[in-house]
């Protein structure tokens, strides 16, 4: 049964590692989303400033182009993180399945060992009973 406990420990460690990796990916995705929101808010603020200041209007076109490039790079990062997150979720699901399989195997081995112990005890008691019956005769 030690082998089953070792497999369960290893599988549990793998699940925990994958959970940490998934959390890191989600944190990165949230950070990129926050940065993207900040860029969009900055673009809106600059557009408002350009409406009130004619000189700022001259630079607005270049600023908007820069914002588009930054948003595009953030979107590409978000797409890559979404794919990585999906892969991490799939790997975590597989690791959970394997962990459950190992736990089931260990439980089945424990149940089989208990049945065997009970069978041996019953056989020993039956033999003891037959010996007592034979000694009375």
C-alpha cells in the first residue's frame, strides 16, 4: 500500500503545482486587462484634453496611433494568455482525474485487504470451531 500512497502524494504535488501555475496565468491576464483599461482611459482623457486645447489636438492623431499599437499588443498578450490558461486548465483536469484514479486504486486495495483479513479470520474461527466440535466427540 506504500506504493499507492506514494503515487497519491506525487499526483497531489502535481495538482498543486498546476493550480499554482493556473493562478499565475490568471494573475497575468488580470494585470494585462488592467493595463489595457488604463490605456483606454488615458486615450479618453487625451481626447477630452484635445477638445479643449487646440495645440494638443495636433498630437492627438499620433497619440491615438500609439494607443492602437499598445492595445493591439495587449490584446495579443491576452489571446496568448487565454490559450495558455485553457491548456493549464486541461492539464489540471487531467491531473485531478489521475489523482482520483490513484485514490480509487488505493481504496480498492484497502477494501481487498480488509476482505482478505476478514476471510482469514472467519476461516480461523471456523477451524477453531471444528476442532472444538471434534474434541467433544
